[in-house]
């Protein structure tokens, strides 16, 4: 069964479907290279320290989502998410492959009354899957800019918004210190396209 997490801190009050960054090949390669924001990954840090209890359930999510989920799995998950207004795909984690993204598309399409958001650096997978069918209207795709201090004002094709990180204060900052549910810039199609936050 796919675990739905209740997030804390900045994401307090949000439900999320997370996966394990410690076993994600893309995450580990980017983290080891250390040339992008992935080198400072908060998820890797947390899972190795005070959130070690999350590794096992999120690894089960990783394995389940890396292959096409069954109709029964989808129905069971939809039942648990049905009354939620917002759900985040990956408060922790990253896409593993095309099946992972297709599963997220199916989950969003099954619950048109819920807004889903997905942060990803995997523009390659988004391009590939978007060619085979429409992106659900209730899914906001946010390109997670891997380059620190290189603010993008526009996201790549198929994405609705772009999330940027800076190491120092930026007058355009519209994220740092806010709780997601008080802000909702990332959880609605309107509002700023470029989101900027100081590195955690």
C-alpha cells in the first residue's frame, strides 16, 4: 500500500506521497556530484539523521511507483486522498522513471477535485510522458531549478512554474519563511510563475 505522509514544518498540514532519495539513482548521482542544489539535499540529510524511520515506508513507495500501479492500488489510494484539497507529490523524493510520472498522472486524473503539485528536475521524463497524453488539469508541474543563484523567470515547456534557490537574500524572494498553506503560490495555477527561496 502506498503511504501518504502528513508533512511538518513549512509543509505542515499538507499530505504528500514521498519516495526514498537514498535509493534513487538520479538523486544519488546529483548529490555526489555536488554541483547543483542536490549537493545540499535536505531530504538526504534528514533520512540519514532524524527521519531514518521514513526510509523503509518511502522505499516501499519508490518500488510501487517505479512500475505501473494496479487499478486496485489506485482505487485504495484515491479513497485515502479523496477529501483533500491539496496533495504534494514529493515533499521528499524525485521521479525514477516514466512509469513513476505516469502513475502520478493517473492519481491526479482519478481525483479531479484535488490539486496536486509535483516538483521535479526531470524535465526529460516530463517531455517524454507529455508526448503520449495530456497533463491532468489539476496537476501543477514545478520545475525544480538545479542551479543555485541562477534564477529562472520561466519554466521549461510543459511546466507551470519554476522553483529557484538562492544562497543570499534576493529582493524577488517570495517563499522564504512562509508556510505553504498560508501562501499557496505553488498550489494554484495563478500567481507568480517564478518562486524564489533561500537555500535551507
